């Protein structure tokens, strides 16, 4: 069994609730990467808008960083997500990694 980085936040009895949350250090690192991309994009937006007076370039920078971060997060969840167990089961030790 491969090691999972994310798990469901809600039990399987709620099929429409498919939110995933990190259950390992690697999962939290991917979340941190996503947040870092958002911060870098906002810094780029502010730099281009206020320093260079080119807000269009800043918006493109923000969108670029957002797309890269979101793509990494979504790919990690799809590839390393445990859809059969919940984060609560991992926290209680019912699931071995």
C-alpha cells in the first residue's frame, strides 16, 4: 500500500462531501506550497502594480502562480488521496500508513 498524503474530511456516508485534508507531512508541504504560490503571486502583483506601474503584468503573475499552486495541490490530492478513510481515522490510529 502506498502512503497517503490526504484523506476524506467526511465519512463515506456523505457521498457529496468529498473535501480532502492533509494527513501527513508531505500533504502539509503541498498545502504550504500552494499558500506560498499565492503569497508570491500577491507580492508580484503588488510589485508590478505599485513599483513598475504595470498592473496587467502583476495580474498575469498572480494568475500564473495561482494556476501552478492549484495544479500541484489538485494533482497531489488525486494521486495521493485516500478516498476510503477519513482524517479522523488517521488521527485515531485506525489506519496504518
